[in-house]
C-alpha cells in the first residue's frame, strides 16, 4: 500500500493538471489511515488480552 501511495503521489506531481491523480492520492491516504486505526485497535486488544493472562 505504501508503494501504491508513493506511485500515486509521483503521478500527481508529474500531472498536476489532472485532478484524478490527486483524488487517488487522497483515496489511498484515507485507506492507510483506516488500516492504521484498525491495527491500533487490534494491538490494544492484544495488550489487554496479554495483561488479563497474567
């Protein structure tokens, strides 16, 4: 996903007149944010589960 984001950013820089490239950057950025939030929740669950096991 990071590579897709980097490629999209490069395309947006290479074609500043084409709004679709910037929109793609925003879509991927939002997807990364959602994944980060999901991973954070999972890590919190693991943390609490491991504390309960002690």
